[in-house]
C-alpha cells in the first residue's frame, strides 16, 4: 500500500506545486528498486509496473515540454 501512497503523494505535489522533475525521478527510482527486489524474490510485479507507468507518463510530459 505504501507504493500507492508514493504515487498519490507525488501526483498531489505535481498538481499543487507544479511538476518537479527531481521528485518524479526519485519516486520512479523507488519503484524501480521495489520492482528489482520483487524480481529477485520472485514476487508479483504487475502492480508495481502499473504504478511506475503512471510516473513515467508524467516524466514523458516533462521531457516533451
């Protein structure tokens, strides 16, 4: 559940304060780390991949501006 809150809080900050590329990258890195951990431990990864895709869409918006 903490990963959902990571994405939610990042989105809220982007809406209230504007998109901060550094915060989006940090949150994405945290999800990458969790994804790697789950791969090593042979745990399900679909949920983390979906959450990460949300932040990647924001990162795409930053890069295309």
